[in-house]
């Protein structure tokens, strides 16, 4: 697996597309200390990402209480 030294400080997703005149794409914006990176997805890609996130989230353990 790749070693990552940068994590996203803030994540936003725009369902209306980027720019707003492109409703056929979704844009995921990641803001880090190095700046903003936008990733564009078509409908099929967005649904696959959503499915993967949902499946992974379902496998997460419950938070540990102290």
C-alpha cells in the first residue's frame, strides 16, 4: 500500500457538477494544506464510489468508549 503523508483537512462534494453548467458530473473537492484538488466523476463512477463507501462503513467497528 502507498504511504500517504497528506490527509484532507476538509472534504466537500458537489452534486451539481463543476462548473455548475455541467449537471452530468459530480465533483469531489479535497482541501489540504497543499491546496484544493477537484476530482470529477460521471454517474456510474459516483455510484460505485458511494457503494464502496457504504460497504466499508458497514464493516467499521463501533467507536471505543473510554
